[in-house]
């Protein structure tokens, strides 16, 4: 096991209080990928790891003009910047996701 002398994870983490957002807040996340049967299910599964309750009307989907792509917008009740960062990390790690805004 390697020990890094002088390493303090608290001091090296970026300041999470520098966000212009005031929590809790409603925060829309737009996720785009190929229009296949399980894309929306995959996206919602990833988001539900971090958000227990998605409100009514929280999910909107739209196919591209040619029908090749699907855009899913999920409005979450964000409780912290750390929560949003974790959602974005999971979504961008998913091979089915092409873009996250």
C-alpha cells in the first residue's frame, strides 16, 4: 500500500461551495443517445441511483427529426453539487449515452 505523505484529500478537493446554484433546486439534465428500446430505461436507472423520487412530469423524451437519436430530459430535485457531479459521472460513463448537458 502506498502512502502519500502530505496528501490531504480535503484540501485537494475542489471547493464545492463555489456553485452558483442554491440547493435544493430543480435541475434539468438532458441526455442524448441512439433511439433504441432501452435507452430511456438505462438513463432513468442511472439517475435513480442518486435521486430516490422523480416527480410527476420529471421525464420528457423527444426523438430527432430523422428518428435516429433520442433526447431524454430529466428534471431532478438536486440536493447538492456532489449529487449532481455523481449523476453526471454515471451518465457519461455509460456507453449508450452520447451527450449529457
